[in-house]
C-alpha cells in the first residue's frame, strides 16, 4: 500500500458481469433489507460472489476478527472486482487496530457511507485509494433506484463505471455562499471525520471540496462539531463545502437556529463556495454516489453542481 504522499490510485471500473463482495465492517443488517439490496445489485448485472456472514455480536456484525477477515478476504480475492458495504451503524474503526495497511496492495472499488467514512479516510490517507461515498446493500440499494430512502441510479453507475472525465452531478441543494472552486473531493459523515482527529490517519482537508453530512443531531451538536473542525484547522485551505440535508436534526426549541443557519454562521466567513441540502449519505431522498479523492469543480450557484474533472475508475 502506497504512503500518504503517493499518486491517487484508481480501482478498476465496474460494469455488468463484475464480481462484487459484500463486507460487513460495522453493524448487522435485517435479512429482508439485505436480500432486497442483493437483488438490486443483481438487477444491474453484477455478480455477488462473496457475502460476508454477519451474525450479530452486540451492535457489531460479528467479532472484530470476523469483520476484518471479511473485508480483507474480499479485497485480496482474485474473484472479487469490487466491494459494497452491507450497512453502517458502528464498528469500522475496530478494523484499523489490525494493521490492515500491509494487506491492501490490490486496490478495488469500495462503496459505502456513514460509518464506512472511517475506512474511506483511512484508505485515502494511508494509501491514496479512490473510494465511493454511496449506497450500501441494506441502506439505500434495498429501497431501490430513484426511490425514497433509495439511491440515485445514474450517479451510482457513472461513479463506479465511467472511465471518461467531465461528468456533472446536480447537487439538488441551495447555496449558502455562491461561487466556483476546484478541489479534491473528500469527507463523509461529519462525526466520523471528526473522530479521525488525533489519529495517524487524520484527514488532510487542504485543497479539498469537503463533504459534510450526518443525521439525528440537534443543531447545537452540529455547531459543536463544526467548531471543533474549525479550531482543529480542518477548514484552513478548504476550497469548497458540500453539506447534506441533515435529516432528523430539527431544532428542539421554537425559534432556535436550524442546522442550515448554524452552518451558514460558522462556514460563510470562510469565503468559499458552499452548498447545503445535497442528498448525500443520510437522506430520505435518492442518495447520490460521490467519488472521493478525485478533482472536481464545485459551482455553488442555484441547486449546486459538481463537475468531475477526471474519472474515478480505470478500464
């Protein structure tokens, strides 16, 4: 696995016939949701050749050793072209205690959101892997294409399959501060990004277009995380910010600031383009799939637009 100063490494594109491995690094999933998500992958012509057995062990999908073995087994198998997470929840951070860096020579597509943010950041910081912030088997894919609590089919297929640059993604949000910028797309679930601070794989956000999203937080809790990120220097050198729509984060006191107002108050003074309300990660709308680690142009006017200036995958 290359060091953190290496050239970004792109996985092989996925298409009909590609062989996928499902890994469960965090919490277990409902069997009905899992079956529905697997059926959706097969509908696209993908072949699911490895499906990690996830027996509940408290709030984990198995012991630490079982979960890391499932992940590394899929990464290092010659029979697996790409990996899709089963679901998030909690537990991906435990995989990093196994010194997995030494076992990650063969780059492959890794797709997931929420708790998988931990792995996205680790793989980027320690090996410059291009990964994908998008739907999981039992969290997005199970609900279907372009449906409520489902996933955006077009961005999913383009992100993991398009080997040409220049595709554009409507962010379906609204401007906090309009403008244009170019940077490397990084980030994910806000509290998981925050949790990397002080670790050897702390996310370097300089020159990034930073994705920040989360759910079920009170506005003051979002405020606290943003202030921590600011005071830790994580907004210094950031080129632009794309914020999720923060479901289940309504003010608990009438007249109190909303999450959008909190974000505007803390982030607008940065003077960089900012879009709020994109359906990324936790959202009730069809979830967008965003490649992490590639250059993009952010246009924060209107509903917002990301134009990817390079492909995330290779033929």
